[in-house]
């Protein structure tokens, strides 16, 4: 017979799978032994024929049967010690569970759900890549497959797999307090975390970037700060087994100005390098400074319209047939501004309306605003937009022609992380959305990061939350490094997802973990038989995946945050190892055999790049800290002809997506994107004209 299954914490919710395909997932690895066989077991009830211990005896000819006609019913096994639960295998008799959950507990009183489904179909349900910790593991059934009063639940085998030893992470450290601050450093302290085996060290983060570590000391100093800057510091604890705590609270710190009050010299030789209808290229001679020039600001008639790190830039989003009066000023680390360059460069944009590939990006038009962090964004068949509000946990429908927008619903079970968690990825299947109306969503829950799908009702213009199906669970969460991007393959056969390492680099190199990965699943959540590790993992060794896009050859490109050295653009291959945490960009142990080198790296100060999209085989990269848009031409397996646009024009940029007629949507992420406070941002959604 055919059997509904769940593989890799992934629910089969729309079909069945032949028994032969079950073997494709393979047996549990040696690292995940069977823990439950023969262990004490307790059930809510049991028929006289079929006691609870028969569910853990290793013999599928025997079974546990609950009392008939009553919901809920449950059975739990005592593993004897706390364990990390990575897999549960259920083998049902005909009386199975349609709706049930898997829970863990340390005291069989307070339970934590690590998996749930409302689409159970019985047979063998093999749930792998779970992520739970506890001594007790429970199956809790709330709806039976056979609902007549003479039937209960009938479970032939209840197998729990995982690892014992120290599997309990430390508690979060106390929120840091400020010990001292200079223009370039901050010293903080915090109260100790606790751990069942003992805390061995702490990692200090500045806005998601590791800036200091200790071997147990409760004070640390982070350097490489800038004067007059605002930063957020928090701490994670770790133990000898490599378990990492959830993060402490965040301490905001503003550095004071330095005693450098000498401005740089004025830039010289400012001249145009290109003039188009909506953009102007500028270049100039470098300024000098007693401490060091950190950048340049570009002004039109006294109003700042752009920034630059080097001595050239392209000003985008300009108006055709318009006169501009341009000057450049240099700035140093203390914010001292030079005198404006002289003479003023007077230039008028052309009147042409076409945009050629050599121009790259010709301008932008604002089509909407939002007061929350705009993350996932998709274009519907009628040309309108749906996008996620990360911190408000809602999905918004925007008509870019009129600016009219409507909140179509709030995604259930979303919980933010006081950092970068919340409602992130959004995608539709290009091959089937017109008929099935599924929205594919990635979000942080109270226990993990997960992928779900929910139906969109076009007639009501609303989210039908009662249709929610959970596809992937068990992706560990933390304050930062939650990933969150979703992308369907062009043929609609596979859904790819980018995940973060949950601030534990060891996760990224472990192919049994779903963190620090590019994942690949079928639209219904099943694991494709040709996945390289027999789970959802497609590639690994990633720090924090932020962008995914396919080119015209069907190849997948990926964008990820670096820590403090380099961001990366990678060309993803099946089973590829991209090196984190040993390698960041081209720094560290990047020469290690088997590591795949990035196709492009970006200094973090000019990057922190997030979303990517590909239009006519040109790759566009939206950068946050760098506050710019990169464009590169895909040539073979290389990226060539790099150009930079909107440098400082719109501030931090997060999301880029294809728009109708070969154009592009661009969403800013100007402020409020590191605290998870709803409705405290000031963001724009733009339609960008590209060549």
C-alpha cells in the first residue's frame, strides 16, 4: 500500500509515496542511534490486547492500542537521560493519527513541541532532522484516521533516534552593561550563564558580527568601532560540547566623537564619466586627511544625493532632461567634512527613455512605502505585489500602479528574536500558483525556524490561515543568523531555502544539521530522492544565506553575509562545501581541499549584502551596510563588468526581485531592522529600470 510520510522534519501533505522510496532516505546514521527500544513507556490508555511497551519492543507484529473513540491520546518513552532528538520513526497500524505532534520534556510535565501535522496518513512516517532536547519524547494524537467510536490509535513501533551526552545548551547570559567606551572601542560586562556541565566561554557580537570571545571571563572589549556610531552588543554562552545558548539582551552603545577636528582637503578634479537620462557617472582626485579619509558625499545644489567609498560613483534614480549642480565633499572617521569641491559641475541628464545593457541601471520610481521591514516579496500574475512585514508578521498586497495596499493576513506562530528573526521568506511556485494559490513562507517560531505554506484566496484578497501546512521544522534559531530566503527552481519542481548557522559555526559544517545550508525540497515538503545527504540539505558551509537566484541555464546563485571580512556570492552545486566557519570569503583556511571558492567577495564595510536577483543574466545584489546596488554580468561561471548604483541614494537595501517587463523591484531597509520592533521603519519599494 502507499503510505504518507514525513522526512527531514518535512511533512508530506499533498500525496503519497511508494514504499520503495522510503529506502531512499536510508537508515539513521551512526551518529543518531536508536534510543527508545525497550525503554520504559507510558500511555494515556491501553486496550487489554496491546500494552504501551509493545510500541518500543522492536517488533512490528505487536502494537500499542489506545482506548477507542477518545481524543486526545498520548504515549511517551523515557530515554533515561536527556538526549538530542534528531529523528522519530512511527509505524502505524490501520488506526493511525491524522493530527498529532511530537513533544520533548525533561520532566514529563512541561512539553515542547518539535513537530506537528494535520495531514498524517499512517503507514511509516519517518521524521528526520528534528531538533529537540529532553529525557521524555511523546506522540500526542488529537485526531484519528478512523473516527468511529470503536477505534482508537494503534502504533506498531515508536522509534526515537538521537544523541546522548551533553545536549543541553547554556542559559542566555545576562544583558550586558557598559564598562567604558572610546571613539573606537567599547568594553562590556555581563552576568554568567548557567549550564548542566559548565560554561566554557562566551562570544560577544556587535550587530550580529562576532567581535570578541572569552574563555569564561565576563568582560570583553570590542574594537574597530567608529566615532559617533551606534552599536548593539549581546553575548552567547557555549559549553565544552559545542552547545550555544540563545542570546542575551542587547546593549545599545553610542561611541563619543574623537579629538580629531581637522577636516580632509577638498576633492579636486571632479568630472563626469557618463551622462544618461537617469544617471550620471562622476570621478575625482582623492582628498587627504591627517588621520584618514573614510568616504565621500555627493551633493546637488547643497543637498546630499549619494555617497562613495572610492573616488568615483554613479548617481542613479535621476530625472531626465534635468540640470544638476554637483559637488563632492570628503569625510573622515570623526565625521569632519571637507569644503565642497570646486568648481561646481553643471550637467543635464539626457531626454532619452531607453535603457541599454551598458548603462545597467537607469533609474527608479517609488511605488510604495512601509513602516516595517520588507523582506520576502513576490509578483502575482496580475503584476501586483505581495510582501512580508518581518516584525509585524503580516503579508501586504500592494498595487504598484496606484500605491493602494492591504494587509491580507498575519502568519500564525511567528515569534521574533530581538534581532533578525521573524517573518522572512516569501515565494510562489511559478509552475502552479495560478491553480493552487500556495504561498511558501519561511519564519521564526518560538522553537525554531521553519518553512510552511498557506493558501492565498484571490477572491477575498486574504490569507487562508486554516490551510497552513508545515513543510520544514527543526532549523535552529538565534537572535541573528536565521537566513530566510526562498526560491523555486524555474520549472517549479523544487523549493530552495537559505538558512543561517544560528550563531554556531559548527552547524554549518555538519550535514545532519539544517543550519548554515541551502536546502532543497519538493513543493509538498518531501525530500527529493537525489538530495546528496538524504535529507533537505543541498549545500553546506554557509554562514548566513541571504539571497538565492537562478540564471538562464538553471544554475543557482547564492549571497551570504560574512562576519567582519568578506561577503560572498557563490555558484551553488549539489553537495558543495563552501567553507564556513573555517573560511570566510577568501580569508582563513580557504585553500582546504573540497572547499568551493566564491565567485565574488565584497568587503563587509561595503557590503553586508542581502537579496539577489538575475535579470537577462545580469546579477543584482542589494547591500545593507554598503547602502548600494551591485550589478555584474554572468559570463560562463564568472561574474564580470561590475558596476555600482544607488550608492547612498536610498540607504540600506535588502530585497531585489524581478518585476514585469524585465524590470526590477527594490526594497530598502533603512532603519529599525535590528530590533524586531514592529512599525518603526521608514522604507520604500521602488521599481527600477534596468538595461
